[in-house]
């Protein structure tokens, strides 16, 4: 495993990461792989903050777009609250994250990623891929007899 293999692990698909990991021949390679994996180093509030900057959206707008309580939303961005899966999905939608970015946020937040074989999750995936707002997503979930994102 060389340095180019371990660079930007967080940007690579899981299958590619698995190939790199399989090529690790010793503990040094394993340590290099682990130390380069930003999921373990980056906190959720840091990741979300980076995405806000990247997307050019303010915290207040993201919180409003997510239909989260204002105080609770700011506490999340300060790293003062542990956020559950539902609110994290809402926040990702509110920020305008794509599916890959949302899955990464869920992983960093130690939540179950969206699963295409789950009917409710597939509706959320569809909504993210089509840039639906949280309200539009919840309407679609309701129409399909699923609980809205809370």
C-alpha cells in the first residue's frame, strides 16, 4: 500500500477502500489506512460545518430548511448535542447534501446509513437525489403511508 492509495480514503467508494485494505500486508499498512480514514478523526459538527461552507449556506438557513428547533440546531453545530438518525437526515436535507455526503454524515454520526432495500429509506434516497426539501420529502413519505422525518 503506498501513500497515493491511502490519500483521501473518505472520498472513495467502500469497494475501493476494501481493495486498499485487502492490500495491507502488515500492521504499518493497517495503521496508515486507519490514520488516513477521516471518519474516525472528523467530528460530526466539523463535517457539517465544512459542508455549510462548501454549500454556501448559513447555519440558520440550514436549521430552518431542516424544520429543527433553532436552539437544538445550534447545539448540534456546536457539538453539544448527540443527534439521532432522523434529525441528522433532516439536517442533511436542509443543508442540501447529496446522497454520498448524507451517507458520510450518517456514518460519522454513528447512525445507520440509508438502505435502498428499505422502502422508507428508498423514498428518502429518491428525495435526496431529486433535491426535495424536508417538507416535500415528508409529503412523499406520508403519501406512501410512512412516518415523516421527525
